[in-house]
């Protein structure tokens, strides 16, 4: 099938509830492993839409994945990437990661970074496979965050 089954677009305020639902579905399976709620499940996506760069993947009027990008003191951040479980493995997550890299370059950044919980080993393995390298760990509030950065080349 040559046509992607979703469209990528910037989120607007009306998407906040759907993005929250998407994040809850995407991260709920980590609750038993972490022993607490993953931060993306409790994020205020209305505030994120107002203050950051939020994108959604939409399929037949349904948000199937979401991406929150931000610029921080450390650079261009992938703050949240959430893909509904039934959409995992379809390429939508990779499409959002590619969009994030494109936006980082377009906005003048030579690298992109993200963080994940150290117990989310599948995520870390995926990020490392596509060029992200761990550069620090920060422990706080019963969590350890693993920070990974990917250098971006100018195409």
C-alpha cells in the first residue's frame, strides 16, 4: 500500500482530549513495570498545544499518534511521542520521529534530544537503533530518566 493511512498535522486546542486519550493508551502498559503513572499520561496537552509544538497523526478523524516538541536550554526536545497500541509497528511513530528531525533542522538545530524512563527498555533500544546516543541519567521522584541525543546532518 503506497498511501500512508494517516495524515500529519499541527494540533489545535480541540485535539487536547484526543491526545490525552492517545497518550494514556500508549503508556498504560508501563504502569505495572514502573509502579507509577508515566508522565505522558498526566501531561496537560491543552497547555502543550498552547506553549509548544504539537503534532498529531490522524486516521479517519481519529488521533492515532501524537508528538510534542519543544525548545529548551538543552536544545530541540522530543517531549512526548505516543502511538496508540493498535498503530504500533505501522510506521506512524517513525514518521513522527522523522518530522521531529526535520523540524529541528528547519528551526536551526544541529541535534535533537529526548528522554525516557530507564525501565522503558524497548523505547531506549529503538532510539539507539535510529542513531540516538545516551548522554546522561537523572534520578528524581522514584524515576530515572535516560537522556539521548541524535546529531542531525544538513541534507
